[in-house]
C-alpha cells in the first residue's frame, strides 16, 4: 500500500469506532503504519474491551496494511508514556499523533458532579496534553541528536468548545483548552520540526447523536443513505483532512483549527480584539456603563454552533 503517508508511523487514540476508526483506516490506505489505541469503553468512559481496536487492526491487515492494537489509557500519565514508547519500539519511530479519544458526561452546570467534570477533563484535556508531552519529548531528543523530524500532532477540539453548547460545560471547557493547547504547542514545537493543528469535526456517531451541531450540519438521519449516495454525516468524512495534516505535504500549516463536516472544510478564526476604548488614566467603574454597552453594540455577536456569525 502507498499514498501520501507512505511509511509514516501514526498513533490514533480512540480509534476503535467512529471518527477515530475512519482516521486509522485512511492512514493505512495512504501507506502509514498505524497504532490503533482504544480502551473499548462506553460513551461515558465506563467499561473496557479489546475488541474494537483489534477489529480495526484486522481490517487494516486485510487490506494489506500494517497495524497493531493498543489499550493504554491516555488520561494516565504512565499510559500515555507507554503508548508512545511501545509505538517507537514496535515500528522504530513515530511521525504522527492524532488525539481523538474522548468521552461524554453531559449535564447542566447546576446538576454536574465533580466526578463528571473530572472524568471528561481527564480524557480530553489531560489525555491530549499527556500524549503531546511524551511525543514532544521524543522529537526534542531526536532534534538534539542532530536528526530531522517531519512530525505532526493533530488534536480534536469541537464546536462545543470553540463556539459553546448548552449542557456541555465539562466537554466544552476541555475542547476549548485543546484549541488553545494546539496554538501554544505549535509555537513551542516548531523548532523541533513538529506542526500542531486541530480539527473541530461534526459527524453522526454514538457520541454525537442529538447534539445541536449535528442537527445544524444535516439534521437527524431518518433513513440510511442508499448505496453510493454521499452521506454528509458519515464519520469517515473527517479522515481525509486529518490524513493530509499528518502527511509531509502539510509542513507549512501549523497552529490552526479546522471545522470539518461532510465535504465542507473551513478555518476557524479564534479570539481576536474587536472594538476598543481607551484613555490616559485609570477608568472609574461609574463611567464604564455607557462605554461597555457601546463596545458590545459594535462587536460582532458570538458565532453559533455552525461557526457562523448571526446576521452575516
């Protein structure tokens, strides 16, 4: 097998089902050696199974590709380290890390428990950081030894994080953190030959059924698409962008977040300064009422869950 990732060594976390499975299969089609990481847990993170990762590996091997299954817990500091080290020992190196693993514990703020908050933050935000940390340590040592890296990190954020969604304060906070971590990582790791980008995907999976962004992207599916018909909500639609970002062709793109759903790709534009007011002395709180209301009236409204600014 050969393609734009021929010979590259890739880790995909949460690759046993859904979007992650699509990533793993497409990387394999494009010639990569793939480590399929998945705990086989339920949507809320409970339970585990070796089945999903092994099934994806079987599919990859059946098409003539190279892959191994891995069940390390990326939310564990030691688990992330073991996953990175095992990959290097198995395939002789590491070129791409795709941080896709995630769980949901949706709840309104007033009802959310500490455990529900901690569990989601651990898998999404800590898990992404831990994988980035150990991969970056490996690439830094290579760079210090005089070896060149052509390495990639592709993180997974969400419309819930960069635009906001009711009932997902834990998930959204983690995903917003991942978007910022992506930008900061790109600043820090470029010197070692590493690019860092993120995607905010929308697709119909067991994790996203009923979410507002999915309704905005295409509505609930009432009938399965007929054979050969393009399904804009299929999870494997996300993989082409991720695989390109993991290839050598993407070396000039870093620090960006991409929205992707169906056949649509857009660049998310992050926080930036809008209308302003200033004076050459300290503000008195009593004078800010008119000032702030004027600034807000001139500022663009926040984007909706599709990433669009209402009225534009």
